[in-house]
């Protein structure tokens, strides 16, 4: 459960909805939102499924505000350059392009008019989501489809399990962040305050931030940062659904 799913007044998660509930939701707002991520190392303090779990909860917040339904999280990641880490599973992009193309075709047949593909694992967009949308269009697909990663939106932060992703989780799923584990070990200030660091190198092995890329979350991550970025993301996606959003950079 999470920030938005804990307080749902109506069900928006497709896997829990009954056929008549889906029909009513589509009649009101024919939107579908698909969260993508991965299973991979996100530090000692974060859940392995952070990427898709984060995106799923963000899209639930969008559905609560704008209508539509949320597809179950897709835990397939591709790219990123760290596939050899423990409990990290990355896949070739070619079968994932086919999978997402077929998913889009199925959602189109089911009567949705707009689809948002939000990937919490950032390489997924360039590895297979963009290609799948092209294949879908070439095959005659009619839905409006937006694929994005959160930090494409102006004012929304992003990193790998550091300040921003940890802050997202502290806001969206605080019970899934082991803050004590994060703060164990040396009380150092790696690289100085606010500096982006690659903590994936061997020199950081055993350090609380080992496996992170970004700003040290021990002194910079908090729920307020996660809330600000989540609100900015949902605001942008709401504008896109209404046809009023600026193009992403």
C-alpha cells in the first residue's frame, strides 16, 4: 500500500477492478496508465522493486485526480549498465519492444484513448518504450501515447536511489525505506554537500550509499522533496491528458 492507494475512495487499479467498474471508468475518462520499472539494487535501504513501485503509486495519484485506470506494474528493466549487481535482472530490449507493442494494441482494442507509460527505471524509455510506440503507430494504433521518465518534467528530480528516489519512497512508501540502515556507518560528507556522486565504484563498497548515483540521501532525502516532485509530475500528466502540456525536453 502507499500514499494514494491507502486512501482510495474508488478502485483505480486494474487488477482489482470488476468488468463493470472498468467500463464505468472508461466511459468517464478513457485513460490507462502503465508503470514500468525493474528489479535491481537500489542501495541497502531501498526495496529492489523501487522503480516500478514508485511509478505505480505516482500513477494511482494521477488516476485519483484525472480518472482512468492503472495497469499493474511491469517489472522488466533493460539497460543501465549495472546488470551484474546482486538481485538485479535486466533483459534484452527486443522482446520487450514486442511485449509493449502488443500491450498497446490490446489497450487500443479495449477502448482506451490515451495511455501514459511511466518508467521509474529511466533507461527503459530509450531501450524499448519509444520503439514500441513507433511499432504500434506503424501498425495503425490510434491512442495518444506518452512515454516518459519522471525527471523529464521540469522541476522534477531524478537519480538512482539517492536523494530523489529515496525521497519519492519516503513520501510514497515510507515503510519501505530503512532509514536506520541508510544512516549506519561513517558520518562522512562524500564530495561535499549537494554534489552528485557515483557510489557504485569499489571504493564505496560497504558504505551506506554503496550502489547509488546522485546526491547523498542521508542528509538530503526527505518526504517533502518526494511530495514536491510527485506533485509536479502529476500536474504535468494531468495537463497532458487535457491537451495543455508543453513538450518534454
